[in-house]
């Protein structure tokens, strides 16, 4: 469908006022539907009524945006100032740089609490950790599942850090959302449309990872499934795409970070760990992502990577994570940004 117009209204606009707009469009033979971008009412209209002046008694929209196709609620023009996504106390999209860190998978209580301590110690704003793991092989460790989720809740109580964890199955969304502060939809599930809709309905913040065989347009279209449920708490995550280059695990598409920020009001996260798969490359790629405008980073950190049951090969050791946080803090200052949750991490650099 082409030639759509999006009419956005002030958040306190009464339903009677948007209904008057719908009635007006109806009388002019224009197809119109009311959607919500978070608490912002948006009327999507297509037809002759968008071409002629509206009656004076209708409440004025805040903005009218022309939309060529199916990328609608995510469009930057609808919210030029950008969307702030709140994961626990973290505010992603407010201009600050936010680091979520932790192990790829929750393996046992001690491992998780130790990794959570490291994340907290160096100033991460949130703890990552998979309880449900999407593994290429059915014979690989699949995660501790519900028991892993309980351990994440314990780690949150222990450190005060909000928890971000993957949900694999639409039937699990409600139960995972009851505990987790943020839901992660993995690269392999970016186009699991049922899962996207369920995550949208949950109202929880959602980190949507780009599929490694998916374009930026497909990623933005996938985000629409969550937005269309009225949930504007979506973070887009670039985690590398598959190319002919096999020296790294995937190829980080750094231009997609800047592009998604330009085209969408949603904040953008980068996962350097899953992109490169090599600890020594995590630091330079994290710095590049921050410089390209990423609002958040998702970093694998493990206290004993050699014993990890999943992706140990790419995890940073605690000390190296500390050094990275120090460099991110200095870089943020240079970019007139702030590394959220951190004061003085760069002191670690002087100790080395
Ligand atoms: C993860 O972050 O644990 C993960 C499985 O990542 P991805 O979906 O990007 O492969
Ligand atoms: Mn992993």
C-alpha cells in the first residue's frame, strides 16, 4: 500500500477527538485506522480525505507524516526526538550509552552471581543471560529454562541490575515477562511474527535482534509487529550479518546502526560479542559502535570462559571488561555523551 498519511496527536487527546477524525475520513471515502505508538495516538489514513483541508472543529494533529509503505509506527518523523526505552532504571535512547553485560547463558547459581557482580562492579546498567537458548544443534546445552529465569531474578535481587533475557516461544512470553525487565528476541526469531506480536502485547521492553540474513528494511518491518500492539518500548539490535567473510563469526554492519537511527525513532543496540565472536575484537568494535551512535551495547562477560557451556570463546574476562568500560567512558566524553551508570571507570586504565 502506498500514499499513506500518518496523523499523530498529543498523548492526552481524548478518544472522542480521534473518533471525530475517523468519522471525517469515513465521510470522505478515506480508509483510516487508529493505532497507538505507546501513548501517542496515530491515525493511519489512505485516500482523498488526506488531500483536502480538514474541518476547523477537529483537534489539530501534532504532525502529519507521509509514509510510502508498510514502515509506519517506527518512522523517525513521528517522533523526531527519539524514543526512550526503560529497562528497569536504565533509560536507553536518551543520548547516554548503556552497557548490558553478562554471560551468554545462565549455567548455574554461582556462575551467574559471579558474572552479575562483575557487570555491576564495572557499571553495566543491566544483566544479560539466556535461560532459554536457541542452539543450532539439539544436542547442545539448551539453557536452564525456568530455573534459569529464577536465578536471573536472584541475581537482580543481589546486584540491583535489571535483567534482559531471551524468549523463544510465544507461549512463554507472558511468564518470562512476569519476571524479566526486558525481553530479547534472538536473531533466529526476528521473523517469528507470533512471537513478535506476543512480545508486543506483554508491554515489556523488547530487544529485537536483527536476523543475520535479514535486511535493514526487514528488521524495521519486524519491529512494526511489536509497535502495532501499542508497545513502543523496542530496541533494535545489530548483531552482525552473514557474509563471505569467515574470519569473524559474523560481519558487523556498522552502517546499519547509523541508518536505523536515521530512519527510526527507536534506540539501537549493538552486540559486538556475537558479531565478531573473538574477545580481542570486542573492544575495538564496541568503540566503533559507540562512535556510530549506538545507544546501548550487549556484551558477553564470563568469569571462567573456558568452562562456559555456550559461547565461551567470545566472552570477555572481567578485567578486560573493566578496561573496555574505561575506554567507553572516555570516548563518551569526547562525543559529548555519558556512559550511563558509570563514574570513574576510566581509572581502571591508569592501573594497567
Ligand atoms: C544471545 O544474545 O544470546 C544470542 C543468542 O544472540 P543472537 O540471537 O544474536 O545469535
Ligand atoms: Mn551466545
